[in-house]
């Protein structure tokens, strides 16, 4: 099997990523290392997205506990591995103040990625979201940084209320609409699940595209498309599936001294061939 390493330039992949958002609905699954990226590319997906949690677990850290330089190197490695547009989970921009977010976004935009996302969560339980005006200014700064360097990297703005204990649909819609006005190309509210929630977000930011996080069987691609969703990502869910199988099999060995949990493993020739150059 031939290598999936990029034959298109970064600019071509950015243009392709933008085009994918113009109509229809596509899935951009989330690999956590170059190997999982190659396997997903071979399955025929049209774009991929990194996962901060999946990558963090792969290097022995918890989510949001990997430093900026290591994350940027991860983006470079992932973008160099496959010929698909890659959108990067850039967490909160690795800074609080808009000027610092802009500096970091500019660095990320030059790693070969086609897009990146900036979220408004703080990591502080007592105040889980940045104040509204600061959150908007951070997206505006990210937009300006991308425009200054001229790469055209696709900017997704995320509001995290539904996954940090603030599931307020009105506030979610308010923030996403403001992020769109500040220059976000795509809007994202991880944690929304119902038709009413999804429909409200889609309508609030139209005609800007919306990304939907799907970590389980609550919706299908066809149903999401009917609601007006343009892009679906799965976050750390694929990584959790892989880690779950690993822990189940290893746990059986550790606790019982038996090895039947390995019986369902993918055959060696099949997985080895998938990585043949």
C-alpha cells in the first residue's frame, strides 16, 4: 500500500477544507498520532482533526496538560503524515490575553494544519468560561493573527458551556453569534445533543457552518445533515475506544493471568500491511 504522506501543499489543503464546509455534512474524525491518522485516511475520510485529550493520553498526560511546544510539534507531525486537511484542537490558545493568543495562533497556523479551534473554557471550576467580552476578543485576535500571516487557516470558535457545567442554550447561542461576528469561520458547542439545541445553534450562526461533537449513538450523519450541521467530529472518542480495549485485555492478564482478551485482536498481517509504504 502506498504512503499517505502529503502530495498537496498546505495552501491546497486549506482550500479543500474550506470547500468541504460549503454544502452537505462530512465527518472529520480525530486521530491521536500519525499511525491512527494514516488508518483514518485509508478509510476514505475527507478531513481529520486532532484531539487534545487523545494526544495527551498518548504521551502520558491528562487533557490540557501538554505544553505548547510539544503540541505544535504534534501538529507538524500529523500534518506531515497524511494528504488530508487537518484541523487542530488548539484548546484555549495556550494563553488568556488576546495578544498572547494571537502570537500562539500565528505559530500554530504555520505548522501545516488547515484549521484550528479556540475555546472559551478557563479550566477553573469556579469560573469555567472566560467573560463574554474577553472570549470574543480572543476570537477576534485569532482571526487577525491568521489574516496577518495570510495562510487562510480555517478558524473554528468553541464555547464550552455544555461540557463545563454551564448548559445555558441562550448563552451558548449568544457567544457563538458573537464569535461569528468576530471572524470565526465555523462555530462549535461541544455537548449539545438534542434537535432543539442543534437547530438553535445552526440558525443562530447561519450561514456560517457548525461543527457537532458526536461521542456516541445519539445521532447519525444523515440526521445531523438534516439539521443543517456541516461537520461532525468525535473528539477523544476513538482514542477512548482504543484505550478501552487495551485496558480490558491488559486488566484480564493482570487480574486473572489469562489471555483470552487478546483473541479478538486485529490479525498481525492486516494491521502491518496498513502501514506498509
